[in-house]
């Protein structure tokens, strides 16, 4: 029998939701998924990292939906008002076909290639969600949530809650450190941050090599 403290080792199916529903005000309002890094849209880099790790990919987007649809099925927020990433998580939990749903941002070109492997290793029978930590800060939009959290999340949004960390704290949460991968959750929130990151890439970095 498995105890409540033992990690899960089975290879259960996972859905992934790329969060592309933000307003990107610091990026001048540009749709961040289509901002280019090393000649390719950020969304392409993210999908390259995700595909080997998950069994289904959905994109949460509130604009450019037809364009995103060419890459993966698109889901919009249930609420027409911008409620932040929790609203994207709500839509993702409702639409995903598998019990476990991985959420990542559309501007994460260096997501760990072992993201799901480490998240799986952190799960115990009582875990409801797993969230990444960069060694200094929690990275709440890189998280694995169980679909059973949907009623709680919907209720929190209805009550006016918008802060991910506050809602996370209500549940059985595991935290996984990626301090050994300092660029894994690089913030590309402005043109300056994007340019600075691109300048650090090898001169020959194009396509998948840009985020290897």
C-alpha cells in the first residue's frame, strides 16, 4: 500500500494549458505569444518544450484566437472582464481532458525539459497542486493542478479573489525548486528584457537551438 507521504511513480496522462490571455501592458500591449525571440514566436519555443512532456495541449487566449488555433485548441476565459491568470486556470481546468493539468506562461522560452518529471516526483496521494520555485521566488503560473480544484477556484473568483498565491495556500501544495536552471522562468515582460535575453543567446541560436 502507498502511504500518504510516498511520491507517485506512475506515468499518468497530463493536459497542458499555455496561458496567453494577459494584456501584456509592459510589452506595449503586444500579444506576447507572437513576440519573436531568435526569429520565432515565443509560443513556438514554449510548445517545443511542452510537447514531449504532456499528452494534450490547450492555449488560453482572449485575442488572436484564430492564429493560436492553428497551433492547438484555444479556450478563452469564462468571464469577459480580465481577471488575471486564475481565470485562465479556471478555463483550463474546465476544458482539459485529463485529471492533472499543467499551466505555463506563453512567454517562457526556457521552460525546463524535465518540468513534468520533477513535478511527478513531488506528488503524493494528498497533493492537490505542484508549483515551481526558481530558488528565490515562487513561480505560480508554472503549476500542476488537479481538476478537482475547479469548484474551489470558481468559488474564489466569484468571491473576488485574484491572487494566485493566496488561493494556492488553501490547498495541499508541493513546491519544486529549479534553482539549478537559473533561466528556466526568465521574465520577458518588456522589449528591454526580451532584447537582453536574446543578446545572451549564442549567435547561431535559431529555431529550437535558441532555447536549448
